């Protein structure tokens, strides 16, 4: 017995600046919170490479966070961040019994974690969380990860990574939701269609607008909300105005996580128009909020009640019309994956490898 604290280290590009910051990687933040809550004797230390935009250490629901303040700057600054991360890992290893390192995304975090874990024989996993499974990820060549060290966020991501790199991640762990964050008081579903996510081309919110434009002649008072911020905002506002949907679609910008969940509980349909999706937390959240989920992507092979896959704008219009015209449509909660189960699976991976 060394007397040192058993410690799990998590490397991530960004992390909430404090407990009130609910818009930065909420799914990953909730995982850290749950890991600590369910395992109070386990020391958890998060190293955040780029965000928050300050340097220093702080506590997040009992987990320690080291902010390196990279600010997404390149060249010398990025190398400096890598040196700070390596130095932080050395200090953590010296002072603690490190049971493993978990990296979010196959990125610079996985690069540092991979070399450090190999040098010091520490268990390490990289969680593939979305676009890092696409072709052209330079960190694949730099890290050459073994399948046994890779966790895919979904079946879709596992397939994408295999197709692009001929390596199939050995583990699939989807995103989980914290059911305690939902208001269990039934709300009036006065929002017909809702969307949420970054306003970037990948999410295809122009398609959301086109679908609502097709529906409006039949349902002139259709009410829709999109939550999110991003570079596409001004373009989307112009498209809304051009389509004459100013009174039908509201852009809410980025709102606190709990408010997003409340809006989901007021929505009849959650429309997800993204053309590529690792496994958006919003899909599971919308299902648990009682909304009918219509999506252009199917991240998991498993199908859940109230989840509908469409392959075209025309099919999306038909499915939305079918749901909105059904006055007896159920809005029962559907739990896809619990954050408690996800946290347990992640820890079990480290325990299994330790026993192998």
C-alpha cells in the first residue's frame, strides 16, 4: 500500500469554467460529476487544454480541474500547452496512484495521454466522440491507437472509424443522461418542433427551415424553437425571413442546459437535421423529455420507442405532419442510456484491464 490516492485522470480540450457553466461539453461534464458522486473515494483530476480561458486549478463537484488556458492558439502556444499537460501528468503521477487516463476525442489529448501511458505503463483509453472518426485525422497517424484502447460513442462511430482506419474500437459506450435534471411536472407542449445544437453547416439547420416552410401552409400557426449559437446564425435568420417564418421559428441562441431540457419538455417533436452524428446527447434528452424524435442519423443499431429515422426532406415533412396531426400521440418518457450506467461502464473498463 502506497497511501496515495487512487486517481483517474481525464484529458479534454475544454471543460466548464465552474459549476454554473452548463453550456461547455455538458455531457462530458455530467459524466465527471457522476463519476465523482458515485465513487467519492476515487480522486478525479481533469486537465483542460484549451478552455477555460484562464490558468489555474479549481474544483468541479469534488473533481479537481487543471486549466491550461490554451485558447486554441497554434504553433508555439500549442507546444507550450502540451508541455504544461505533460508536466501536470508527471506531478499527478508523483503524488497519486494513477489507475488510468481517459482522453476525450482522438486529438492532442490522446496524443499526450498515449505517449505518457506507454512510457509509465498506465492504462489509457481514448473516447471517440464524433468527427474525430472521420478521414484525415492527423492524430491517428501520430498516436496509432490499438483497438483495445478505443471507446466509440456509438455503433455509427465504431463503423466510421473502422471504414476510415481499418481499426474497430473494442468498446462502444454511448452518451448517458442525468434524469435528476428533468422537471417531472408535466408541461403544456406548446412548442411544435424544436432543434438544439451548434449553428454550423454540419447540423444543416437550413433543412430545418425548409421542412417547416413545407408544413406551414397546412399548419400556419406552427411554433418552432432552435437553441444554439454559431457562425451560421445570421444566414439562418436571413433564410427564416426569406421563407416568411419570422412568426414561426425562434432562434434562442445558447441557453443554460436546464432551460434546454425544459423546452424539450414543452415540445411535441425534436427534429435533428445533422448529416453526421456521433451520438448527440440531445437525442437521449429529447426522448426522456417525452418528445418524438425525428432524425436523419441513427447512431445506435438499437431502436427506441418514439424515435424515427428519415432519409430525405420529403420523408421528414410527412413524418412531422403525421405526428402533429395525431392529437392522441403519446409523450411518455423513454430512457435510452442513464449516466449512472455509462459512468459504471467507463470505470469497469479500467478495472477489467487491471485484472487482465
